[in-house]
C-alpha cells in the first residue's frame, strides 16, 4: 500500500478485495485513505447498514459525491441518488412505479428473446466473449426497452457509459466528451417528449410535478443520465461475475444445471460474494465518531457494500461462495431510502442470463488462450473481457 493508504483502484485490490476486507475487519474497520482528496471507508456490516439509513449524517445531496473519484465534474444533480429525504422521497416516488416488480416481470419474455438472439450469433463459433457479445448488449438493450427508448440506440449508450466509467480514471478527456454526448442525447429526448409525449419514462417525467410544479429540464436530465448509467455497468458486472464464477467452479455449475430451482438463491449469493458495487460515497453532514475515528463534517465517506458482505459476524463462512446460502441479507443493493431502484430488473436479468447460458452452452469454460480481464476500477468490480470456449455438438 502506498503512503497515502488504501486505494480502491489499485490492481491488487481489484484482483483480490477479499484479503483487504479480511485485514480491515481484523485490524482497521474504519479505513482512512488520502487518495482522491481523502476519504473514509466503512467496512463493518452494522456501520454500513446504519450509515445507509442515516441520511442526516451521511448525505448524498452533492453532485458527484457517490463516485470516488468523481466521474466527471457536473453542475447538476443526478436523481434520485443525489438528494436526501424529504426531497429524495418526492423524486423517488415519481419513478418507483416504472421499476415495480409488477411492471418489470412483464419484460421476462423480451429479456429471454434478446439473450437468445445474442447466443444465436456466436453459438456455432465455439467461442465468445461473454461481456462484449452477451452481457453488455443484453443489459443495454433491455434497459432501453424498460425506459422506453429505441433498442437500436443501445450500442451508442453502451459506448458512452463504458467510456465515462473507465475514462474517469485513465482518460478524462474521453470521459468528458462521452459525458457531453450522453447529456446532449438525453436533452434531445427531453425536448422531443415535451413536444410530443410517448410511452416512456422521459414523457412521464416531462408531465410529472413535485410540490405542484413541473420538473425542469435539468432535473429530468439528472434522472435520464443517472438511469442510463446506473442500470448499465452494474448489471453487466452482475451477469459477468456470475458467469465467471460458474466457469471457474464447475461443481457449482453442474449443481445449478441439475437444480435449476436454485437460481434465485444462487443469484443472491453471487451478488453478495461478487458485488458489482463495492463502494459509493456520501458526505458527512456533521461530525461523527465511529470506532474511535473522528469523521468531520464535510469529509467524504465511502459506504463499503462489498466489505459489509464479507463480515463474518453476519455471514457464516463469509469468504466462501455458497450458492444455497439462506438467509442472505447482503447489502449489494444498499439499504434505506436509496436502495437500488433497479433491484427487480437486475435480479430478473441475472437469472434469465444465467439460465439461458446454462441451457444453450452448458459446457462453456474460460478460454485457456485468453484470460478474463477486470475493469480497471475497484469501486465497481467485474470484467470487461470474459472469453469462453464451448463445444456445442
Ligand atoms: C446488479 C445490478 C445492480 C446493482 C448491484 C446495483 C446497486 C446499487 C446500489 C449499491 C445503489 C445504492 C444504494 C444505497 O446507497 O442505498 C443503487 C442505487 C440505484 N440504482 Fe442500482 N444496481 C443495479 C442495477 C440497477 C438497475 C438495472 C437500475 C435501473 C435503471 C438501477 C438504478 C438505480 C437507481 C436509480 C439508484 C438510486 C436510487 C435512489 O437514490 O433512490 N440499478 N444501485
């Protein structure tokens, strides 16, 4: 570790967050880092859970606070994430019905159709990259469908999201350019829906009111940009991590093929053990002392979802992935007012994606000639390349 302390984007952490978490839990449950302007990391389950529910101490209401470092400088808040109750409740209520379980389950046939269309494209080749050829196009096309945008525009949204997420650390100019293009795309949709409403989430927002006033274009932009980003990389990683695990653990793969009813339980464990989101930031809204550490008003505090999931005081054999683990109160979707809006969608997509891969290419294995590659950041952990081979005869 450098003299600045823990760096979540250090390749060593990205490769093996587990040994860091073990050490933090044993030695330093509240971690101080001087990277990225300095921040704290909460690692114990109870501290993380409490912080997620205590928005009066841990505030989200600052543009860019959730990403460490900030994705790109922004002067508008993203909604609903960058607001605190009671405002947050009003922003959140507007979009809750759009992502309700009742609405989302209706997309299952579409998710299965898209998954199979993608598998059809590579099934005769005997090899595929399960991120580029499967998880990424699946997630982006489904997201477009769910928010009501043309599936044909999925590829450009996927490209922008990738460049913004990866560029924020390694190519800030490209990240800024992609961010401006995504904003322009969202602004154009808002303008067109103001002229002629359609059956999509942007039209809903142009007609919605908060405290009796219509939403401004900037507020709708805040929703649009965040929804397209939040539903993208997270779910790609959720699917990719699960498919990687099953390839690397053939006994569990075999078990899931033989016991398909285990899928929902297995998905919860994949989410716990390999959470797409390991940490997001908040601002301390007042001085607080935890475990002898003085967190000052204004300090940046990272909420360690990934670390909390490894807390042995809550999860027996926390460092082992047990695909039949029950109960499984993991914090991979958060807890409290900001609990992920897309949980029903993410869970459904993960189940369907895994089911269809296991059904169509059950003997897939990691490609021995091309190892998987992880994305170069540790706040969200997963793969951007997952080459596999399979014999389909
Ligand atoms: C496996 C996939 C996903 C994971 C692991 C994930 C994880 C998370 C986490 C950790 C949070 C913060 C919760 C908190 O701090 O309490 C969050 C918030 C959020 N997620 Fe997800 N997410 C996923 C998929 C999605 C999808 C598909 C969407 C839909 C577009 C989505 C939309 C959101 C939104 C809008 C918020 C902010 C909610 C609020 O502030 O009220 N997420 N997600």
